[in-house]
């Protein structure tokens, strides 16, 4: 009798677990649709609708909603521009290993936007995002290692390695950077054919080989909140 009771109890737990899994899947699908609707509204400039959709999700801990809400505060889109609040939302998402949030928060620490400048945090956040496969972060690490920035030792081979990872994902700036690496033998044996190949890939995305390819310049500009389309 006891064995039958335990078997029935185990079956009940399995059924309950299946029901919870189904509910969780349905909830995730609903959240994904809300995020898609919010992104559509964001791209057409309907920021009030964007905020209405993402604020509950962000408050519930959804990292993608937190990133989008941070961007709204960063640029004054539908809300009064507040870089401190933007950084807080990026921080919450970054703590959940959202790589885009880690990159955005690194930029905040780089230029002191809403948070104090912190070179160590720049490098830590970029490294975490790059290691998870974020192409933009990988390119930034390539620049950091090429110049010895933010505590990174100057290392041409490491710079080339990160640029390669980024370029292989089709990141245009990394493709151009890789072209220059092959052209000048930076971190790799010079190979003019490969240089032209990578330059061509970057140019196909509208990025010419002109400019200081190995130099890093952070241009952190944002629109004023006045006159933003609501």
C-alpha cells in the first residue's frame, strides 16, 4: 500500500512538473512577442508604446527589456534623458550575462556616462562579453590589446586573435582591422592577398580602408531629449 502511495505521489509530481514547464514555455513565448512588438515600436519611433511594453518586463528581470529600457533613458526616448538610470538598467542586464548590456555598460564606464570612469570595469565587461561571443566586444578587445588600453598588455598576437573572432562573424570594423593586420604584419605574417580579401569584405559593408585603423576613438554622443518623437 505504501509503495502504491509513493508511486501515485511521484506521478502527481511529474504531472505538476509538466504543467509548470508548459506554463513557463507559454510565458516565455508571450514575453518574446512583447519584446518583438516593443522593438518594432522602437524602430518606428513610437517610444511611448515601447516603454509601455517593456517596463513591466524589465521590472520582472527580463534582461532584453532592461537593455531596451536603458537605451531609452540613455537617449531620452520617450522619457527624460538620464544616463545614471540607463547605466542601472544596463547593470541589471549585464549581471544576467547579457552581452549587449555588458558592452553598453563598458562604454558608460569608459567615458563616465552615468557612472564614474573605471578602466578596469571597461576591460572586465568587454572581456566577459567577448568570451560569450559578442563580435563588437571582441573587436574592442582587439583595439585594447593593440594599444595596451584599460589594463590590457600591449600584445599584437592577442589583438589579432580577437579581431579574427570578430571578423569571422562579419563585423565590418574587425574585417577592416584584419586587412590592416595582414597588410602590415601586425600580430601575423604579412600576406597582401589576405589583406585585400579582408579589406574587400569590409568595403562590401560600406567601410573603406581609409583612416587610423589601429587607433581607438570613442565618440559618445546622444541626442537631447527635447524634440524627441513620442
